[in-house]
C-alpha cells in the first residue's frame, strides 16, 4: 500500500526543491547529534513550528527506524491504529514501513489494530516524515495513531500498554529505533496562559512522568493534542534506556503571527 501525502502544499512545500530548502533552513547543522531514544516534536505548518522540529531532528543521531506516534484528529477507522506494511510518500520520495518491527509491536499490543484507513488523512504523523527523510534518508518508519480521549486513568493505561509494546518490540531488534511523539501544546490561548500551561506539562515530560503529564492535562484542562502519544513515547523510551529529558526549544505561533492574544505552543524535547 502507498500512503500519499495529504498536506503537501498546505503544511509544507509541495515542490521537492522548495521543501528541501525549507527543511535546510529549519535544521541546525552545527548542533551536536546524540543517541536519542525518543523525542517530542510539533506538527503544525512548518512556517509556525518548523524551527522547533528542526532543532529536535538536528540533535538526533540517525536511527534505522522511527516509530511515529501521532494524535488522531479525524476519528476515522480504529481508535488505536498501526500500519504494518507499505510506504509513505512525500515530495522527497518514499519511506518504507519497517514491517518486522511494526508486526512485532502489533503482536505485543492488545489495543492496536492494523488499520491504514485510520491514518489516511492524519497530518500529525505525515508532518514528521520530511524531516526524517531529510535528516536520515535511509530510515524506515512505523506509524501509530492514537484517538483523543479524556486524560483519565483508563486512557493512561492504554497509552502505557502501547508504549510498553513499542519498547519491548524495539528491544528485540538489532537496529537502532527512535520514538517520535508528535504533539502541539496549548491551543488558541493568550500567550501568558499558554506558557503557564505548557510549562506545567513540560515539567512532567522532563521528569519522564507519563502519569504526571496526564494529571496536569486533566487538572489544568490543557489543550495539548498529543499528550497520549507523549505518554506512550515516555514509556517506550524509558524501556529503551532513556534516563533524562531535555527541552530543546519552545516557541508559539505568535512569534510568526505577531498576535500574542491567541497562540499555539510548540515544544521540542529529547529523551536520552
């Protein structure tokens, strides 16, 4: 199966040359690269969040496979989906799914369903792919989409179970795996409120505390779209060896729109 781009020309350039230039301008080529077990990256249009994503990918020692966890914005198909075969296509070319790892994750999880339809329109996963193709062109991916539910104990248990399946499966592989959680942070709040909420969420993330993240999202009603992918990525990354987290960059859409009255927050974090 070929999964074609659905947001090229909207979230990022649809010309291969212009897209490569856009990515080059976002990357920090002089940044030191290290072994990153997992990361948090935004998924807005590159004009808004590309610098944050580029700062993260600039610091990742290229992996053989990237497991990309994205929130499900559209509610199509299975609520917790994985694709185990096929390729994803962007203007930069095709990236294959690591079927061996994907099938091992699927086998180990009681919540995931193999459902390409669920990811047919999802931009949160797709927006990560050009950065991966640019920074690590030979890499493969495993796309996983998680439906958005209330941040309660039952949903946390599902996210931890999926993260555990990823960590256990990746630990059996002989190649290097990095887990990417695709998430934007507070949506459409005044800058001061967004920064306050996002600081609270980031404190839990930087402590590698998935339960604490859910607690803060629930307590403060934080409109962070990808807290489920982040919780799963924290779980998987710790199983793979992550001991600490680092905030690479924080920004918001007001930096571009010059309107601080209603912003979306973007954070880049690495788990090492």
